[in-house]
């Protein structure tokens, strides 16, 4: 099969698994792709569905400084525009993403391994996020405060300056949009570092912003891992770091940012509870449990992986969940019929399989899946596929119930009473999301109030409209993404006090 590169855009729209090769530089600053200075630390990036090398990720070293300076010069121009002017450009970017949706989705699939159907939704969420913050940009305003004697004060909502975004590999394009859209709406510039495993699509977003008319340097992409991330977090010209990833790395980012007293948003992992009461609408609860566990091969931070089911309905619940889990079409992520693609990497696949093995050793029962899956298509034989797994006989003290697996593994736990299940659901250091299925309206709101998590879904799971704030409690992080409130995390308030009379001095 002919190899296709990102430059051949018309063919790219039909690119199939195993065919894409990315050769262009993946850094972007000053309004253009930038070749890395030093290729010696280059790392191969794999296509998860085939195990084939897709491109090389060449980490940025000292060039990070150029990207940050480029962002700063753009910030000086962008921050002087009115909200309406910024909105017009952001709306144009959203329009271009809509137009190029399938092409971006295909690149995302080749790099991440998730199904094309999901990738298309992710790209839709990305343009919706930019559109949403374009709408908010002109509404940003301060307050007028009347003081005695005709004096007054007013507040100005001002940008922070250069913000850094550090992304994870599970939603590469969407995370870049979730971070850049509110940052730009508030008048900031951004330097974004994708995960070294998913370097391909963030730079497409950079090109789209440029085409839409942002000043050169407003949204930049630097490639790299921990070292590059460290350079960004330590840089004196950076005002804020917004991070998505694991708890241990989040702590390091916070420590580095603390040295420069930089603001931080941390969007970390979870081990979220989904509570299914016997009075639920069972069909919806089953669908909810599947949505809570199997999107993006289970590699979703807010997944409801501890599924608490009231004992009386456990048999019906398990029978139906297992039947539908077994029926999930796993395979070529570029095919429209596929509902589950490949995990991000071989080591990650092995880690997930290790969790399942350990769960069995600790007494859990595998009701289905949990094995490496080799699709019949020979080109997928080295892909990182795992059959979706449902674990029964789980106890709260098992590793699979306590730790984030980040794979297609649902742990099911019986419960008897509301008080008991709330106590067990909250018995975790995480607090990203939670869910409850019940027909009892009072119970639903009581449970939502008592769950210690940044989000509680009532009678659904994993819906994420961009209008709604998203973020964690406890060790799942702080700060929020999406929703109106996120402008507060990308801006600062200046108070201006105006004296209309004479100065009354004590001296
Ligand atoms: N909250 C979420 O959405 C996600 C959570 N995770 C969790 O994290 C686990 C490991 O995944 P990783 O991608 O390895 O997560 P990670 O936390 O190591 O990496 C996330 C990002 O931080 C960067 N980074 C790593 N070390 C850094 C440092 N010292 N300074 C600054 N930046 C640094 C990485 O290059 C990447 O861009 C997963 O198995 C999962 O449990 C992973 C991805 C997303
Ligand atoms: C599943 N969704 C889209 C609602 C949230 C994804 C958040 C993340 O894992 O970065």
C-alpha cells in the first residue's frame, strides 16, 4: 500500500490503518512548523492498531525558550484585542476544525488507537469548546464599585500572559482545545506540550489557529516528555501551567510551578464510583455502566470503574452487561463498525493485563474478556488490543478496585444500603467523577450531595458538554476545565481605585 503523509491532504481523508507516515516537523512556533535542533533523543511513536512506527518524536530542549518568547510577543498583541475581535478569529478556527473534522479524526485514530466514531466526537467537542469560549470572550468584564464622595473603583479581568498546557495521550486534540480555548478567550498565549506518545494532532490545531488569523506565536507546540515539561514549568516567562495526566506527575508539576509562584490547574486520574440502585431504570443503568467503562478502551480519567450494584438486581445486571460487553466489536479503529480500538502502547497493554492477572490472584472472577485480542486482519496482528473485561467477586481492598487501571476493565461490587455504599464510594484518595442511577429523585440528589467528586452524573455517565465545568476533588486535582468558571483560572483581577476628591492624609 502507498504510504501517505500529512502533506497529501486529499488522500489523507481516506487514510487507512497501517498507511500513514508522518514526516513533517511536529513543533510549531512563530506561526510555522519548526524542525527540531537536535535529533539525538528521538523516540519512535507507534500506531497502536498495528505496532508500526508512525513517526519520530524529537524532544525540544533549549528551543523551548524560543517558543515561549514567540508566545509572549503574540500575547502582547492578542491581549490588546477586544473580546469581539478575539471571538471572530476563534469562531473561524472552530469552523475550520468542523470542515477538517474527518481528516483530524483519522490522524487521531492512527496515533491514539481509539475508534474513528469516538475520534470524530472528540474533534466535535474540540470545535464546540472553541466556539463556546468565543462566545464567552466578549462577555468578560469587571465590576464598578461606587465609593463615598463620588470616588469609585472598578475591576478589570486581565489575562495572565503565557500559559503552558501539558497534555495526556488519551484525548490529544481535545485536550489541546480544552486548554487553549479558554486561555485564548481570556487574552493569553499558550505553549502546548502533547504527550510524547501522541505528538501528531496538536500541531494541526496550531495550523488551524494560524489559518483563522491569530497572531504568530499565539498557540505553539513543543514536543517532548518529562525534561521538556520541566523546562516549560520552570521558565520565568510562564504565568500558568494547566496539566492533564497522572497524580505523580501532577505533584511534580505543582512543585515546579510553586518555585515560580505560577498558577496551576491539575486534571489528574480517578477511580470513580458508579452506584446503581435497584429502583433504577435497568436498561439505562446498563448502558451507563458500559459508557462509564469502555470509551477510548477504558483510558479515560473520569471513568466509573467501581460499579456498585444493589444486591437484589446484581444477577440481571451482570447477565446483560456481560452479554453486551462480549458483543463490543474490537478491531480496526478506522472502521465505522468498530467500537473499541487498541490501547496506547505495548507497555500500557501489558500493565492492564497485569492488573487483570493480579485481580484473579486476589479472588476476582473474570466474567468476560481481559485477554490480549488478535484481530483476524493480519495487519493488526501486532496491535495492542485487549478484549473488554468485566470482573465479578470484587472486594474494596483489591488492587483492581483501588488503583486506576486505565484500560477496559469494569469492577463490579455488590452493596445493600445507601449509607454503606456512600461510605465505600468515598473511600478513595481520588475524586474526579461519580454517578448514580435511581428513579428516586430525592435519593439521587442526596447521593450527589454526599459523593466526594468534582462531577456527579445522575442517570447517565461520561457525557461532557463543554458548557459544564470539569475537574477533580481530592487527589484528582483542582481548577476546572470547560464552563464559564474556567475563565477565572486563565485570568486575574485588577482593582483600580479612583479618587474624585482630595487626598486625606494622616501625615
Ligand atoms: N487524567 C487523565 O486524563 C490521564 C491520566 N493518566 C494516568 O497516568 C498514567 C500514566 O500516563 P502518562 O501519559 O505516562 O502520564 P504522565 O502523567 O506521566 O504524563 C502526562 C504528561 O505529563 C508530561 N510529563 C511527564 N513527566 C513530566 C515532568 N516531570 N514535568 C512536566 N511534564 C511531565 C508527559 O510528557 C505528558 O505530556 C496512566 O496510566 C493513567 O493512569 C494518563 C493519561 C491521562
Ligand atoms: C469522556 N469525556 C470526554 C467526558 C471526558 C474526557 C476527559 C479526559 O479523560 O481527558
